[in-house]
């Protein structure tokens, strides 16, 4: 009788251990899934931020390019005006 009670106690212990392991494993899986979801959400937010920065940079590049071309034209016009002024000064001196 004592042996049977010992075996029954051991079987109950093993059963409790298996159920506890299974329950903890399920909790770990749920925890990992929720952490993965949080990380994925944060990565998506970072990605959208990077995309908006990329769009802003492209818009700024176009604006800088337009300003650069305008500056070049103004500089050329300025040089031409100085040449005309120099010609007028040399005519006035002569």
C-alpha cells in the first residue's frame, strides 16, 4: 500500500510539473509575441520618420539646386555689369 501511495504521489508530481511547464511555456510565447509586436510597431514608426526625412531632403535638394542656378546667373550678370562699368570708366578717362 505504501508503495502504491509513493508511486501515486510521484505521478501526481510529474503531472503537476508537466502542466506547470506547459503553462509557463504558453506565457513565454505570449510575452515574446507582445514584445515582437511592440518592436515591429516602433520600427514602422522609425521607418515612416525616415521616409518623411528623405522626402524633405529631396525637396531641399531641389530648392538648393534652383538657388544655386539662380546665384550663378546673378554672378554672371554682376560680372557683365562690372565689365560695362569698367568700359565706361575707361572712356571717361580718355
